[in-house]
C-alpha cells in the first residue's frame, strides 16, 4: 500500500510503500523513529500504534515533547 503522511513539526509530505495490513508501529519503525516519542494522527485524531493503516488515510506523525 502507498501512504502519504507528514512528520511534524517539519510538516513536509512524504510517501512510502508498506505491505497491506501494516500498522502504525511498522510505519514508525520504517522511518527509524522512536515509537515512545511520536504519536500517529489519522484525520487529526490520535490512534493506537497497533492500528492498521489503509490507502487514503490522512496521517500525521507528531513528535511528543515534554518538559518540566
């Protein structure tokens, strides 16, 4: 399947091919990102990292920053 997504805060659209039935963890792993520091949004709403992805999903991968 072909996914188009943006990694925030940079916001640049990217396209990637993954196997049908791939989940959010596979996407994050393929991008060499730490799944503990990123959240995936589908249509603007957070989804569990083990959610299946589909062609046509509007995806954003957002860096989670915390401080004190």
